[in-house]
């Protein structure tokens, strides 16, 4: 299969491209940087890139997280996705695999499966995040063979949670550390996934039935459980435990992706945080 990877130089894209090639696919990568620079916010540039690649499928791994700017990332989710989907449709591409997130679900007490609706909140800033996710997933659903992967919080090489990354700096007390997330050791539940496991899911999703799938590890956990383990792995001080919980911070379950054969190599953050691979 000839596959166009949008976001080929991102933290997932760098893991994804070699996996696709190893699986026998022909890969064309585009990104804002690298040998094929394309600004995803430039609709005409995206149209030319997709038409020139003439892919059988598109894999959308586009984000704008380098500056921890939520508005910039949301613009990529909304405008960038729209441009990519329109270009794919014009080029006759029916299959797309797109990166989304698993922490946009409505509030609840148990980890969410894919039947749980997205959060209807009107309270910013969360409302803006969820609106971006909703726009991304709605645009992608306009293609006949759309697969949406709702990733957990990404950790591993190149992420904010890697040694020397923004989370380590924040835990060490650096006031200039910037990332979109929390270091509160409270009862708010998160689901994680290693970037390698996320990339493997994207490869497999080229053959999955259209639909939405949580791509998370096997152990949703509250901040007071996972933060001390992360801090130890990063060699920085662990924050003190606090009370409370964000109602929407419930984690997610991966049963649907597992049923299709995806099995995370790092099934838990308990051992995954210390894995330098």
C-alpha cells in the first residue's frame, strides 16, 4: 500500500514511518520540516502534496505541540484536518487513519470506552479542546474508510514525559517549563501509551474496520499513583499527594483495539516510564 504520513517527523511519525516500511508499505512523509515541507494550514499546498503522492491511504499524525500552545494545536486539529481530508477526497483516497485523544470524554467514574460521548462542557479551556477534537473526528468521518485512534497521553522518546523533557523540568521546579498537562498528584485518572505502541496501532489500523478506537495501555491510574513512578524514572522529586479529582479525568479502556490484535508492548506505565526505548 502507498501511504502518505502527515506529520512524519513528529514523535509518533518518527516511530511510524520505519514500521510502515518494515510492513512492506511505500511511504511518503510530509511535515512542516524535513525533505517535504508542507504547511498543513495552507490548503493549496496540502492539495498539491496529496495529489502528488497519489496514496492509497493517509495517516494523520499532525500536531503543533512544540510550544505548548493549545490554540495553535487546536488550529491544526480543525483547519489542518479539514485541509487534509478535502485533499484526500479530491485525490480519490477513501481510507484515513487519524490521531485523536482519549481524554475528551464526558465526565464519569469509570474508564471510558468508545461508546461514551465527548464532553458536552461549555467551560473553557476544556470546551475549546473538546471542540477541536470533535471537529477533527467529524472531518475525518467524511471519508468512507475513516479510523480514529484516541491515543492516551504519549510518553517515550521526544515527548514531554521523556528524561530531560518539560514534565521533568516542571517536577524539578523549573518555572519556565511548558507543557499541556498536569503534575497534580490527586485522584484525576489518566491513561498513557508509549509512542512505539501508538505507532504500531497506526500501522495495524490501516486494516481495521472504520470506527473509533482507544489506543491506551492497560492501566488507567490516578495522578497520586503514576506521578511518583514517573518522578523516580526521571530522577526528579515526586510531588506531594493532593486531594480532589477532575470529573472528566477518568481514563479509557482499550478492549476494542485489543480485540483486533493490537497488544501494547508496554502494557503499563509502571514499567514503561523507566524503559528508555
